[in-house]
């Protein structure tokens, strides 16, 4: 499995936002609602991580409920790769 680093996932997240003419803030504490990062964007990001790693990410709705910031997204996706 080709695991992505937090920085690589952050770059992919920035690309997802850039496609919508939005910018990823440098602060990991930035609230997703404030930057316009929606559940559909999370799904696109997860698919990009899967494409890069060649592995399927398995996650469920309860795990997603705790995600509120940029850092939460990055931590969640890093953790998923390690399962």
C-alpha cells in the first residue's frame, strides 16, 4: 500500500477546493463550513486518496460526524490509511 502523508493529503484537499475557486487556508483549525468544504468535497478527496494509494478507504457516517476542521479531515484520512 502506498500511504500518503498528511502533507500530500493536504495538497489533494487544496486541489479539490481550487477546482471550485476556493482556497485552502494554512491553518488546520479552519472550520470546514467557513471555507465551504462540504460532504461531497470530502467524498471527492477520499476518492483521490484511494486513486493515489490504490486502496479502498472504509469509513462510516459516525466517523464523519466528528470532522469539523481542516485538521480533522487530514487526521481522519491518515488514520484510515493505517487500518
